C-alpha cells in the first residue's frame, strides 16, 4: 500500500477518536449538555481552543448553581 494510505488509516484509527473525545466523555458521564458538547466539538473542535472548551463542558458535572 502507498504511504498516504497508511497515513490515512493511522489518522482514522488514532486521531479521530481523540477528536471526538469530548463527545465520548459527555456520553459516558451522562452529561445533560451532550448536544452542546456535540455541536461545540463538530463546529469548533478543529481549533485547539474549541476542542478544549468542548472537553471542559463535557467534564463539567451538573450541580447547584448560585
């Protein structure tokens, strides 16, 4: 196989799950903001800042607000 095919396979197997990590974390934690995390990640996840914001929202636990 040509080298670019191997690169594409590596990207699909390793990098795609990392890209969707905020969505996976929100799903596992039963986060009520799952839809927000999904759209944040899809629309802004290509930038590091957008991905970090989506991950932060996914890790946030719902609780009492002041």
